[in-house]
């Protein structure tokens, strides 16, 4: 395995992918910390992570640009996080789920794809204030998980439960922005570390498979 071997990763999503925090005055995407950990762990591999998060975007608006991005590049891994804005606009769980699955189907159509990572919609302050939206969020997340169980190349990353909003007040202040919707810079760093922990074995197994195929 040469020093120049690359693994390309695409992060697709909304403001939570872009790393929006501090009312948009600061951006600290989780991909920065993810890249740092991956390149430190797998020293002979060069990880190239492209962040394509757009603030305010709904899942229904992502396919056109996503298809263009996928047609112009070959990615080994795609990370998809969306749905928060769709919930804010009152969309049904059926429509949100359909659009999220569509995004994964676009990723799966790439012949070089190793895995598409389905990230659950995370918790936020507004879950406590709107029970209806909270229930829709939980249904969508459950169905995303069910979808991942049927697709060999889709892995479910449960951000919803990994960073719960039922943390201590000190942890809430650390991990969430003051708006209660986005993560703080520290929260995005934590997200990146959690995702690294999740991907480490998946990537290791992929690299071992490549060795055996040589």
C-alpha cells in the first residue's frame, strides 16, 4: 500500500454538515475533526473529505446538486445528514424519508462507493417544545435505520442517541449553540470524533479487503 493511496469522502447535508454555529458567524464542520483523526490513525492513507453542506437546505432540494457532485467525482464514502430543515417546514415523515432514501440511492448508484453513511436527525431544544415534530423525527430515524438494514452498502450512524439533549446543563452548554438547534464548535468536534470511532473499523476492513485482492 503506497503512501499516495487516497480515500475520498463526501459529506452531504445542511447547516449541521456545514458546521454552522454562533449565529453563522463561525463555521466548524465535523469533517475537520474527522479528517484529523482519520489521517492520524491511517498514516499511509491520504483522506480527502469534501464538505458540501448548505445552510437551510431541505432534503428535497439536495438531489440535483448531489447528482452533479457524484457525477463529477468518485467517492469511497458518502455521509448524508439531513431532515432538520424539512421538519421545521412541517413536512410529513413519509416525504422526508422518501427524500433521504433517494439521496442514498443516488450514492449507491456510484460503482466505486464502499459505504453510504446514514446519519440520524439529531436532537435539539425544539424537540421539547413541539411533540408532533419530535415524534416525526423519531419515526424518520427509525425508518432510516430499517432502510440501512436492507442495504448492504448503507450504515446507520445514530447521532440522535449519541448526543442526547438530556445531558447535564454543563454538557448542553458545551455541545450546543445558544440557538438550541445547531452544535457549538466543541459539539461539532465531538460529532467528528464519534463519527471517526464509528468509521474506524469500517475503513480498516475495507483496507484489509484491498490487501487481499492484490
